[in-house]
């Protein structure tokens, strides 16, 4: 399924989702709830992507799966907000090592086959040669199976021997990048110690206290930082040397299908679905969630300051009881429209709108790049919804955020989203720019959702229509088009054939056998 076109050329992809599936097993063996059933989607940096659909269609599950709060059942979720060098995930080396092991196994089996084949060719015709032919057949099968095994891993057949050198270089590059990541983490920790010690030394000096011991400690920390900086510079040099060798290899293998196919394996994005616990934890500050319920999502035993500061402490942005953290939290609160004197109050002392502002401040305090707004305004009064939407819009502009805005209300998504995706029973059925999808809806389900939007315009030539029927079971979804059980345009093909995802206009995709406006 393709979700990008020339209409989005030049935009930087932040998240690329390919055939994402999220199944939840039931107690009865072999049965699953197919919450997300093969979603393919690009989310661009700096956009607000609206995701709409009825309750139970899988919107919230998709949002939480993208954040890996639910570990996805299948598919890829590539994140381009960080490079492989920055994260150096362990799955990269496992893949590279696995390729090398398969190559070595293939080489070993090839030698065994060639040895048996020479022995067979040298034998005169007869019963012995006939029996030996079985050994030749088996050796050939083993060799071929090893080649197929590698082909499945690298995505096609390649000249196996030509892979040895690039694989070794990529493994070397990964090891150096992983070491640099560890050193950089130490460097950040030392810098935090320096900033902390500097702050309190300056404060003590203003109070007229003797700070010679503190200054000496700061100097020692700076020397330690210089040593780590030198280590990082040395690793940078080694990595550049390896990359120079890779560039030379590319030049030698220009036009070589084997090398090009292997190079294609190296996607600079980070596959979130393959990260281990510590790796995904490191990315948590990049990927945040604003919850639907502003009541149950806040710990009633924590003050506003503690709630907002929890993530800052978890990610090592500040040390515990650091005065600078309180100053930063106050700034974040003010950005979210909260007064600074709320700092030591508890959640029960606030209204629903104020609580949601606290939740927003908590998520944005760690300076994320991607935020899932999971029905972030649906639990609020209509009068408050517009304030929160305006706040989210302003914060997005200030910080260059990217939103996945989940809602069942098309009238809300219209005013904040750049593009809109419509989901039904775990699948995307339509996707387009916001204005385009409101002006020219193509899927009958999108049309039904729009017809259910209440209006106060007495001059509007529109009758309020509620979509009848219930969403079918996600355990046993209908064959063919999943919407056919509720669709007025249903024909025989809809009951048996799954509609293809088709770009009907630039950037406007739909999965329907009979899209609106087409010939009956």
C-alpha cells in the first residue's frame, strides 16, 4: 500500500509505517482481535496528521503501537528523527552477523558440494556412481537451501562472495558507533554534573561563601569531559576512515547489483519495532503521548511540579532537587497556559481543561519530536475544546512538533490537521489533505461520518444522518471490503474482493470498489 505521492515530494518523512499489524490474542486458542490489520502510512515532519473513525476502529491502538507501548505483531515502523549512528541499535549488528554466518555456511556447503561433485565425476558409470549421485543431490540441495536462506534475509539473490568485505566494514562501523554512543552518554552525564556544580558554586559565591573546593571539583569534571571529548573525536576519525573504505568499495562496485542490493538493506531510519527495552526507553523523550482522560491520567498523589518533572528526571535532564528544574517546569507550565503558583497543587484542585493542560505540559517538557494526541479534547466541554486545540497548534508552531491527532469528531480534526486518514475496522480506507477530503470525500464511510456532523447553519442544504449498524467483530471481520455490511453502494464484488489502495487524485488515496463520483 502506497501512502505518499508526488504531492508530498520534498517533505521529510518522520515516521514510515509499513504493513503494521497489531493483534491481541484471546483466551480461545487461535483467535485474535485484529485491532490494526496491515496499516501503511507516512507521517511527515512538522505536520498534524488527523486520524478519524468510530470507536473501536483501532485509532488509539495504532497511536500506542507507533510509540511501542504495544509491541506490534508484524510490520515495520521506521523513525527518522534519529540516525542509526545515534542509537546504534543491537538489531543492526545481529542482522549483519547473521548475514556473515549465512555467507560462511553457504561457502562451507559449496566447498562440500564441489568436493563430492569432483569425486562423482571421476567415477566410472556403474552402481557405485549411481549411489554417489544421491550424495551429490543432497549436497546440492544443502548448498541451495543455504543460498535461499540468505536470499530471504537480504531480500533477494546476491553475489555472496562479494558481500564479505562490505559486511565486515558495516560491522566495524556499527561497533565504533555503539562505542561512541556509550561515550556520548557518559559525556552528557558529566556535563550535567558540571552544570549542576557550576550553578550551586555561583549561588554560593553570591552569598559570600568559600567556593574554592567547588571550583576545584568543577575543574576536575571539566578535565574528565575533555578526555571524553578526545575519545569521541578519535571514534569520529575511525568511523570516517571506515566510511572512506566503504566509499571506495562503492566506487569499485558501481553498477554491481550485489552491492546495490546489500546497500538497500541499510535504511538510515530506526526500526522501532526491533529495539530492545533500553533502546526504546532512550527514544521515549522523542515520542510522547497526550492521554484522552485528564482525570485518570494524572497521579492524584503528586503535585503538578512533580508530574511535569517526572519525565525530566527519568531522562536525566536534571538532577533531583535541582533548583533549575523548578525554573524550567514553571516555564513549561506558562507555555501551556498554567499559572506558576499552581506548581505545588494537586490534580483534584483543577478543572478538566486545566488538567489537560497539565498533561500537555508533562508530555512536552521533555521536548519530543512526535506526539500522539489520543482523543485529547473529547472528554472536555465544547467551550474548552477550542482553547486546547489552539494551545496545541501554538505549541506545535513554537517547537516544530509533529502530531498524530486521534479523534472520532471530523469537525474537530478539520481545524488542526494538515492531512486526514480515515480508519475502519483496523484498516485505512481513505487519506488526503484535510480540505480535499472535506471537499471531495471518496469513500462511503467518510461520507457517512461527515453526514453525522451536527450543524447550526440553518441555510445549509444538509440533513443529519446517523450511520446505521454496528462495526463488525474484529475477531471475525467480513470478507472482501470490511465496510460492505453497512454500505449503501455494496455490490457482489464488495462481498468477496478486498479493494485496492488507489491514488485517485494527487495525494488522495482510497480503498473502495465504488468510490464516490465514479460511474456505477
